[in-house]
């Protein structure tokens, strides 16, 4: 499977117009059977790479998923990471901040969840909410007790973008690779998925009245995302705009990017020293003697 990264990856400082980026593209699979086979192959590759990544223990991988409601974040995480050893993978979902979290800077709660070396961390939403939903609903800044002098709209977002890019540069320089996915869903496809959640009793729990309220701010969210991408997509921590109207196609695109990212790290299992090999040889000899 070949991905044209230049099409979906946002370049440094690129002016992004989401209205001109597709939410639906020709699928990379030709049938449901082929989709399942391709996804299974990606999952198997990812499982093997993750095992070596864990043993190599030099890098960490942080995957960030952002999207409008019903874009398929949960499904991608569930299907793509299904074959990864749970010991080497951590998933965090960031909801409404607690009182303790509001008493700290906006990066504090996510920094506590960063993956250790050898592990894959997944953020289902992330610190980027602080320049997305908070930008669309600036009244949230009042809850965060941001000082008046720093709440000016000409300062607060610029400062937060700088904080985010500084964090991601720091992570890169210390071995953490950050890959960021925006699942690009059309407003019409979201409407259809909301209706499906209402019509299917087993999916009713997924639907909230607040989801409908947020649809009213669609244009403002797209503008917030566009400005965010321009300010924070870098070579060290790129943003990928993944067409998401086709869930299966989005899963294949995301899984291939993750596989390629890990493969590019030139991972290897640590080689045993001469002393270690001798120690293992002695242990093996003793174990063999027990069976005699």
C-alpha cells in the first residue's frame, strides 16, 4: 500500500483550507475481504515492530487523534491497535478537565501521560483541545483562571502554539516521535452517523445533545483547526489530514502511517554481550543437566 504523504501531510507553515481537502477519496481496497486482509497485515506488521520497539527501548511513539464527533477515532484505535501487546501501549482520553487539572497549566495533565521509551502512547483528543474547543468557546478561559493580561485573543493562542511546538521539539530531542492525525469528516457524513446512533439502540449511549449543539459551530471549528495546523505542523511532529468519510479506508491509511513511522526508526533488539552470552550458556547447561 502506497500513501502519497505530500497530499495528506501538512507542511511547515502551510496555509490550510479544509474545504479544499477531501473527506472521501478512492479506497485503497477493492472489497470488504481485501480490506480485512490489508488491515490484518498492517496489524501483524505493527505487532512485530512494537515488539522490537519495546526491546530497543530508545524511542517512544506518541499518536494524537483529533476530529469532530463521530469521525471514528475510537474505531481506529480499537481496530489498528488490536494486535499490540497491552504492556507496550497506553491509551488516554481527555475529557472535561478536573478541578486539579484546571489549577495547572494547560499542558500539565497530558504531560503526565506521555509514553515511556519503548512504548506507544495514544491520545484520544489531547492538549490540542486547548487551541480548538477553547478557541471556539473562549469563555472556558475564565474557568482556567488565565490572567487577564494573557487572555487577549492576540496573545493567548500564539502563546499556546509556541508552548505546544516547544514541547514537541523537546520530546523529539529526547527520543519521542509525535504523529498527529486529524480525521477529516464531512458535516453531512457526521449527520448520517448521528442518525445511525439514534436509530440503533446499542449505540444510543454514544449520542449526546451536546454533539448537536457543537454542530452549530462547525465553521468556527474548521477555522480553529486550520490555524492550529499552520502553527503546529512541523517535520518533527507532522499533522496528517486523513479523509474519514470511509471508516475502513481511514483505518488503512492511519495504520500504514504508524507502520512506516516505526519502520523508519531503524529499531533493533539489543545484542547480548560476550559476558551475557557466557552467562546464558552456563544457565542452559545447568538446565540441561536437570533433565539427566
